[in-house]
C-alpha cells in the first residue's frame, strides 16, 4: 500500500515534505516489487517507478485523463491551522 501511495504521489507531483517521503521509503522492502493496477485488467508489464519499486502497468491516461477538472490541492505534513 505504501509503495503505491508513494508512486502515485510522484506521478501527480504532490507536494510532500522530504522527511515524510523518507519515512515512507523506510517502510518498503528493497526487493519488493508490486504492480500498480490489477494484473488481470492491465497485465504485468510497465515501467518501474523507482525508488518505490512499483511496476506502472496502468496507462498514464487512465491515471490522469486529459481534460479532467483540477482537484483541491493536498499538502501532506502540514497542520490544519498552519494552512
């Protein structure tokens, strides 16, 4: 789960404090590779997203379709009162 989260944060250029990113990376086993999407629907091949060790087997246009309306920006690691 952490691997997919890190991969998606990177794909969407989410603003994540470096300390939080480093903490997430410590939760990943170095040789653990997983698929981003279900193998039955998307297959087992794709580009490896490092350092998360996630095989991006889902087409990028499915992850972020063109023309999709913008979403509310999320900033991790910031207290609600500090925003």
